[in-house]
């Protein structure tokens, strides 16, 4: 069991599926590199912080209007600071409390002054212990020295002055000024020393009676800040956000962030989204090739070229598109999808255009509209170009790309409140230039692809199918019967090809040239022999006759290469007889040998092949056989005609000539019906016109 598994694993590693998987992985890795590496001439983001120096001029990639939170917050702070602090009305309770404290202090002093048993030092010590009033020693000595009448006057004046001061509004910031004004409020009738004592005492009881209200101030500031209208900033596409050498301010950084031009996250956080997107896209592409029945069976060489072209378009786009205004809409990305559609299939063109459009626009500031622009324009181009059988198809596909791109531009730009009509007109014109550039580039790419892959394009097929082609003229002049036979086979094969869904144009052109080699020795083939002339094969032995017949394949290949026909057409020349036997000559040889098969080498009568390797060349083999049999046997009704066609197909199957093709029983049934229908109309009976002699002809009357 392990040996069987090991052999199976080795067989798979040696198969094309393994190499296709490796190619898919390599393409995925390189596509990831295109997304995360700083390839752009003008990077899509910069590692900038506040205080950094701008490394270059950074321009706005699109027109954008946004609310600047930084400028709005600064405006709100400024208007909040401009709101004056709110103070409460003067509080009478504060005035009464301070006056009461003064009264208690004066009573205490009066009590100390009236103590007849205490010494002056004891009185001074007691006065130092006062709770609400703190006086220095000199003031206390002076107070103790006043007579009772003088002290009475001081008490009354202090109470009056304090009451007058506390009646007025006094705030914290006004306190020192109020205290400085106290001396001017004392009666001028008192001596200066008493006025000084009064001022000293009163000033210690003056406090703010209008208190600051934090709550009301906050409410006023909030109301003022809420009245500030959010500040809008607008940048027009192409406008400079910061200049080279400029210090990045918070406002600058905010603008760069709005455009997505600042790398805010670490490398790991930037890689994970890109890896996820790449994995999703390439797993989907891999499943398309592996699981979808309509997916084209593309060989490894073609896949390598497709992958290289995919990467070329991707890296080119990531190099020149970021932070540009016009170039993203001019970049001919649709040319990739058009080329794939022309050479392989429209379905593959859709799948790969979708993948490429997503990757090219990923991570850019205007990624949404660019993604839609690339995808829809590519889809419309693919649907219009069809197989690209005429130059006009490419022209109209370019127009379709331009129209689709213009529609996307209008859909995303018109709703913008800051729409610049001149800018929109510029982008619409750019979109049409993009379409024409994509169509022109597709013409070049499909020619290069066809040369590298040995493929044939529709334009090449149409070119070499023109009747004035040198090789066709050579066949027509040297072997007119073969030329007519080839045209009939071409009509027969083309209709059947269309019926089973293969390339009818390729089959038709291959059928036109399949017998080109007969033009080198035209008289050895029955369709070129005039009635009543000798058959050149009558003088040859069966083996020589067979070799002459078989040689037309080799001669056809030689002529095809001389006239530079595509390799795919040469396949029709080589494979249209496969490895079948020239039955007429082989039967004649057996007859001469007395039906002793040991005396006849069948391989001498066998075409070199190879067997048909495609449905197209198999169709030609069947059509060639049916047309020749129908021309020889001249079936009279549908039953004979159907039997003839089926016998040709059955014979080819029995000989194993269809083993290397993917023709199904359903295909063979459809081919039979198509052949019968065409041959019925081709070999229909004609009326035999009666002969008219001159004696029975009416005499014409001449006018006088």
C-alpha cells in the first residue's frame, strides 16, 4: 500500500497539475508583493507622524470635502475661553458673618483692655491668641495705649467701614483692590494712627461675597461651544496637501489620514488584509479551472504566459497609478481581459479581469470607484469584442470600454457636491482614450501571444482564408478539383463545428488547406482528372500508388511552411487522415497477393498521422470522408445518406482515430444530423432540361 501511494504521489508530482499549482502559488506570491511593496513612483501612503518633515509634495488624489475635527475642536476651545467666568450675586450671609467676627474680636480686645489685674505683656500675649484677628506687637501696644473714648471711636468706625465694604460686590480677583481702597473710606476726622489701625483690622475681615459659579460657567461655555459650526475643509484633486520639507502639523496629518495617505498600522497589520485578499482571489481562480465545466483547458505554456501578462499589468498599475488623478482612468487594464477573451474564452476573460481589477485598485484612496471602473469596462469590452474576427470588433470593443468607463465616472462623480464639470469632461475623454488604447494594445498582444504559443487568431484565419492568398491561388491553378472539394468539405465541417460549439472559423480554414499537398501532383487524385483521360495510378503498383497518395500530406506540410501558415492549420493537414490506410490500394494489393495478408505490409499503406488530437481536426476527418463517399456513391435518399455518414463515423471510431479527441456520443449524433442536412442540399437531384434546337427557336422581330 505505501508503495502504491508513493508511486501515485510521484506520478502526480510529474503531472501538469502539479506544475499548474506551483505556477498559481508563485503568481499569488508575486501579486502579494505588488500589493505590499513600496513600488509606486508616488506611494499610496507614507509613514508620517506629527512633527515629521514631508519627504515630497503630497497631492490630493481625488476631490474630497471632510469635517476637520481638529479645527472644529480648536474653534470650540477658543470660544470657550472667551466666555467670562460667571459669579453669583453678593451673599448677605457672608457680610453678616464677617461683621459678627469683627464684633467678637473687638469685644475680646475690649475685655483684655479692661482687665486691671493683667500686665501689659500678659494682655499682649492674650491678644496674640485671637481667633479672627492677627495683629503685630506694635499694633497691639498701640491699641492698649488708647484711651477709652479713642477705642470707642475706633470700634465704631471699623464696624461702619466693614459694613460699607461688604455691601459692595467683591470677587476673588477684586479682593486686593478693595483692601487698597479701605483707607479712603475711613473718616478723615480720625487721626492717621487710628485710621491705620482701623484699616489693618478691617482688611482682615474683608472677603469675597460674590463667589465663582463653576457650574453656570460650564453651562455657558458648553452652550457657546455647541453653537460652533463644524469646520469643513475641501481639497480639489491635484491640490497640494503638504509641500516637501514642511513640518507635519496635526491639521496636515488629519488631511492625509482622510485621503488614506498615512500608514497608521504596523507591517503585520498591513500584510494580513493583503494576504487574505490574495488567498481568496487565487483560490477562486484555482477552483474555477478545477471545478467549472466551462473552464478552458489551457496548457501549461499558455498559463505561464497568462500569469506573466497578469503580473505585468498588475505591477505596471501599482507603479504608476497611486496618487494620480488622470492616469488611473487612462491605464489600459481592459486590454488584458480582451486579449484573454480573443485567444481563449470570454469566461476566462471575465474571471481574470475581475481578479486584476480588484488587485490593481486595492488599498487606494478611491479604490471603490476604480475597482468598478476597471471591472465593468473590461466586461463590456469582452462582451463586445467576441472572437475579434474583424478590426471593427476591436474598434467597437474600445468604444464599449470608453462608454462603460464614462458611465462609472458619471455615476460616482456627479453626486459629489463639489463636482467640477471640466474635471468630469476630462475624465470622460480619458475613458474613451483608455478604450482605444486597450483595443490597440489587444491587437498587439494577441499577435504576440499567437506567435509565442503557436495559436491562430481570428484575424489571422480571416487573412489566410482570402481567395487571393498565394497558396490558395496555387491550389486553384494546379488542382481546381481539389480546391472545390476543399470548399465543400469546409462548408460541411464548419456547420457541424458550429452545431457542437467548437471554433467554426478555425475548422473552415483548416479544411480549405487540408489537401494543399495535392496541388504538387494533381493528376494522381481523381477530382483533378478530366473525364476520358488515363488514370496515372494504372501504371503504378499498389504500394507505389499508395505512397503517392500518402505523400500529399507531406507535400501539404511543406507548402504550408513555405507560405507560413500557422502551426494550428498544419495540424489539420497532418491529422485529417490520421493513421488510416489507403483502402483502395491496400485492397488491390491483397487481391494481387491472393488475399494472403502475410505478403502485404499494411504499414506501407498507412498514413503517418498523427491521429486527430482535437475536436476540430476530428471534424475535418469525418467531413472529408463523408464528402468523398457522398460524391462517389451519390446516395438517392435520406436513408442512404444517413447510412453513409454513420458508416464513415463508425469506421473512424473502430480504427481508433477519435480516441485522442473529446467528442462525445452526443457530439457525434449532432455531427451526423448536420452532415446529412448539408449533404442533402448539396447532392440534391437536378432537373434535366430538354434540348432546344435552332429550328424550334422563335425568330425575333426587329422593330422598324
